[in-house]
């Protein structure tokens, strides 16, 4: 190839090879015997470097420190020597010197971008010595490793998102089991308390109220199912459904009670919403019994709002509500909801009942007061 025509043809072919390597989307690298880069194509820009900036540097500059001991030939070989036992599965190396069936295939490694963020790469590499091909000799010289790095960051992040989604669903399932168990225990307690109360009340009435309480618990779970958050429920949306269900469950022949509800844009912990809804049913039950006894048409107003101090208040105003104010069921439910009860009787038969959900500081203070009384 000493004649001008042959040299010209060779230079043209070399230029085409360089252009081909530069256009590849994957990083192509070549290492010398000591593990220093002697060639990188333009795809090195994926790591934030110009190829020339890495030439002559050891490959470890782009490898995550935690991955280096597992993929660097010198370190891995030394570990094998100290163990005096070759592993059953041949190690995969970034600076691979084996070829054929023993070459490194699909080695997943963390690469460090120039700005510090992590890129996940899939490496295929093999060993090569004394490349005596005029077309490539000026590119690789006395090469010892030729490798290709494919960027799998998007795939890795997608797999990570799937794992996080699965973990979130498992957590949600555990949360659902916990809530169902707690609420079933609550139903059992309510049934027991209603049984104690049934000696002086009509059994069908007691069962009707218990049915309404069970439906209220079901409403909370339905609201959770439709909510985008697993730990918060819109008070406005819930109590709008709750009022409709309460009217159907508590309605007595010969009486008419109209429930009117308004709410601010508040969200509520479902663990507190269940006992709060059941406590509201206890109060409404008194109003329905009053309307039935008087054969009267009455109206109950419910208002849910958030206060500036972090408390949330459910206020009911109407007639006959306070007949259940001393109920042991009501007070047990209010304790579970961490709420206090405030009552007021206006002129005439109108009554007002406020259930205030305590914030954490008030809750702690109330518990301390209760403990002081007990002592």
C-alpha cells in the first residue's frame, strides 16, 4: 500500500470507520493494558465529556465508586487469588481481556456523569491484542479491551417506578386490611352497646340504627376507594353522601326530617372520620326519635368547617338532638375521634351540637387532664 492510490483508498476507508463510530448512539471505548482510555467515540457526550477529555485517563473516573471493586480486573483477580478459589460464575469486567464465549456480556454498571448524577449502562466487552489491521491500527494501537456501553437509564428508572408502585400497592393493601379489622371490631363493640340499650328500646329500632352505622363505615371505605389519596378524604363530598344515607336509614313513618349540609374545603383522616360519622348518627337518631314522637316535620342543619387553629368542627342545629348527648356510645366514639362535644339550647326547641376535632396539641392536653383526674 505504498502507492498513492492505495494510501488514498485506505485514508478514505479510515474516515468512513471514524464517521461510523462517531454516529453510533452507544459509547464505544478502547482501553490499553493499564485500563486507560485510548479511544472513545462521540457518544461519550452522554457522560458530559468530550472524548479527548478522557483519553489517557483510567476508566474508573466514570465508574461509581461502589461498583469499581466488582468490575475492575485488578481488584477482582486479587480477590480470587486471596480466596484461592475461582468463582462458579465467571466475573464480568469492564476492562475485560477474555474473548469468545468468555467475554463480558450485559454487565450492568453505574456511570458517573461529569455533573455527578448517575447513568445506568449495559456493557459488552472483550479482550483484543495487537490489532494488525491497517484500517483500525491508527485508532486502537496496542489495545487490550474493546467495549460498548448502552444507556439503560430510562429502562432502569421505569423498573424502579414499577417496584415503587408495587410497594405502594402492598402498603395500601396492608392499610386496607388494618382499617377493615379496626372497623369490624368497632361494629362488634357497637352491637354490644346496642344490646345493652335494647332492654328499654324497640329491637327493630336498635337494628335500624346499627344498620345505618354499618352503612356509614362502608361509605368511608367507598370514599377512600374513590379518593386519589389513601389517607385523606374530602369532608364535603363524604358528608353529602352521608346525609343522603342517613335520611334513608333513619327515616320513620309519621315523621319527616330534612338534612341540610354545607362544608368548607376540608380533608379528614379516615381513621377519625369513621367514629365522627357514627357519633353524628347517634345525635341524628335523637332528632329522628323526637320528630317521630311529635309526628312533626323538622330540619337539621349540618355544617363542617376548618378553624385557623387547625381544629375542624362539625356543627348540627335542630330539634331533639341532645337526647343522645349522654349516650355512652356517643362518648366512646368521640374519644376514638379525638373530639370534644359542645352543646347549646336556644330559645324554643332549637338545639345546637358542636363536635370539635382536636389538633395534636389540644389532644395531648386533654389526655393529660384525663390522666390527672384519674390520679
